[in-house]
């Protein structure tokens, strides 16, 4: 179920603490207020705190509000956060610049309380509706977990984050063993129910909000684990395998067990320039193929992608 916080978060950016206090008084207690007087901190703060809206002054020392907005709009993690400029600069040309750099609205000081509240409410409502539509478009209809498109976007985002911070990135591909035979024996409705149960195990096994599990296609799933070394990824894979085994879903046609089991390929890498993010999934796919060839119901793993992305024939 998709749930939304009842109290939106607003980040107020102004080099004058008095102005921040005025805006905070106007918008509390209906909003959670974050603030900073340092414009240089805004991109990182917005990425970390994910506010629903940013109120941004224009004239500030070091970096003006227009440049702050440009940086927010250039980053995938923050480009969808609406920015309202709140400034004493009322001339039309400055307002035009604000919209050109990505602002959604422009409020001049001294602020009229009813006008600010109305515009804040409008843009927060719009953002939440857009967020809901995006989440619905990102979800696999059968299992209720993220779909392949969301996986690709998340992987690219975390790959570039790993490049910037030189942190480890782990991934795994997961296949339900002999799933076609399961469908042939139990029927497709039972197969759909089985996939939903496995998706639930995967979701519960990934305890961190920073991790992602997605339906990769058919009976395959994928997990992406940022800032996770190989041993941590293997631990998660074992937890998933044990969780599915605990379901004890009967599978009389399986050639490895009388219940539903998984084969898994797990890989860990520090992202490198010149290597595409998809390479880590290619490596995991190669390991998954090895797991199938070696008897299924097992985890194959490797610490890096070297020589792992050669084309592998499909295993059934």
C-alpha cells in the first residue's frame, strides 16, 4: 500500500535568520520546516532530506538562488522538488529568470501570508499527485514491487553515486527454479500467487530503504544494494533463500526439491568510469547461469565483474 506522510516537509533557504523565522511561523504547524542559511548546502541537504518543497531566496552570499535552483534541477535526485523563489526582487526580468532556471513560482517580500500559504499548498498538492502517478507507473502490476524500468533508473542513479563517492555496489539476479513446470502442474493462478509470495520475502529481506528489489521479468527478480560489500550481499541472498524455503510452497515437478527454490547470482563492484551500469546485471546474469548449470537451488557469487559479462546461453 502506498502511504504518504500527513505533514509535508519544506526546506527554507535564506541567509537572514529573521526571514526564516517569519516563514516558519507562517507555515507551522501544518508543515515540517527545515532551514539553512548556507546556499551551498542546499543540493546535498535536498538529496538527503527529500523535502516536498523548497522556499529559496535569490540574493545570498557565495551562491545566488538562481544557481542553487540550476543545480537542483540538474540532479536526478532533486530535479522534481518544486522551488518557490521568495525575494524582495520584484522586477519582471528577475521573475522571468526564476522561471527559466526551473522555479515553479515567485513570491515577493514582504510576503502576504494568505498568498504564500495558498501557493505552498498548491505546489505541494501537485507534487504529491505527480509522485503518486510516478510510483504507480513504477510498480509491477502482479507483485506490487518496482518494475524493470524503475530498476534501470535506480541502478544508473546508484552507479553514478558510487562513482562520485567510490563506494561498493552489489547486485543479484534471482530465478525461480523450474517455474514453467510449476505453472504446468499447478496452473497460472497458483504461479502468480507464488511470485507474489516470493516478492514479499524479497521485500522483507531488504531491510534498508536504500536497497531496491524489482521484478526483472517473468519469474526473475533483481536486487540492487548500494554501499554493500560482497559478504553483505551474500548474507542478504542467504536470507532470501531461507525465507522462500520457509514458505514450503509444494513443487512436485522440481528436480532439486519438493518445494519452490531459488537460483541466484550475486556480484559486487566499485563502479568505474568507462563501464556501463548494466554491466553489473550482466555479471549477475552470468553467475545466475552458472548456478543453474551447477544444479540450481544455490547462490553463485563474485567480487567483481572481470570476465563475467561474456554472453551466456539461456538456461531453462
